């Protein structure tokens, strides 16, 4: 396993499934993990389980993000915090929901990158940022006009940030997962009329696990990925290869 001893890595969305598993794998690899969520209460379980440190802030507030990150010595960032919004077509989407999805998923991740990159440049040892995007940014998925748009924006934030930060030795990549079947996602993806055709079209014919998403994130943060930057990596069982 990659050794992250002596490296401080910020993980947003740490109270969620993928974020929490990423925290577990990073702590197991020796990282000093700063786990972020909207509230300290939401982080109590992952802090108690792993010994990571809580750093709560609100992804919708630039001031909250700046105040939390400013002055922190960072080696890496995982932008995993996000919101799914709604399942809607372009004709019936709630534009207020669209705006909030963009504000959290794209704007929030950009603001974390903005302030974290400043600290990584100050520390002067380079590092890596991994943005948790989605297969919904790579292919059109019915009902995903808001979520897919926000993740497509995040992929562009990844590419431009990789270009701008490379001179400082900071790599920036995205991972683009398929669905992890949790109780939160089952209300939609678990419907037989949705699940059946989707898995039939996926070469591996199964949903991903949280560990299968977290492991590539950890790899992209590691020295083993030291020449990889600006990439959007599908973790989707081959779905976007169709």
C-alpha cells in the first residue's frame, strides 16, 4: 500500500459513502486526514472510527471554506462533497435546484481548490488534487441535466487546474464513477426498469462498491501516479466505453 506518512490530505464529503471509504484507505496508508462535511456532528462517526481530524465547512460559503483552509499545510485534496439534486428533464427541471447543484458540486469544489492550492504552493512540496466527478459528465443520462452539467463543469475545472498548477508540482485529476448502490441511490437506480437496462449495457454488469471508487482516488494521490495529471478516469465497469 502507498505510504502517505507525513502528508496531510483534505477530504470533503467525508461523511458520505465514497468520502468515508477514502478517509479509511488514506488513514490506513498513514495519511493525516482532515475530514470535511457541513457540520462537525456529521463527521463524528468517521472521526471516531478512523482517528482522522474533523474540519467542517460549508461548500456553499466561500468565507467558510477560506476560514477553514487558510494556513493549513496540505499535501493533497479530495473534492468528494456534492449533492445529487433531482431527477428531471430539461423541460421540467427546477432551476433553483440546478443552481444549487452547480453551487455545491462545481463552485464549491473550485473554491476548495482555490484556497487549498494556495496553501500547497506555500508549503512548496507539490501534491495532488482529485475531484470526484461522475459518469454523468461523460455520457448523457436521462434525468441528469443538473447533476451531469455540474460534473461536466467539474471535469473542466480539473483540466484547467492541472494546466495552471502543474508548474508548482501539483497534479489535478478527476475520477468518474458509476453508481454505488446505497439506500440513498436505490430509490432511483434500484427500480427494475432503470437498473435492468443500465446494468445490461455495462460490460461488467454490476454496481460499483465504495472501496472500488476510493482505491483509484488514493492511487491518483500517490507517488505512483506522479506523471498523471489532467485526466478524467471512468470507474464505471466499462459503461462509457460503449
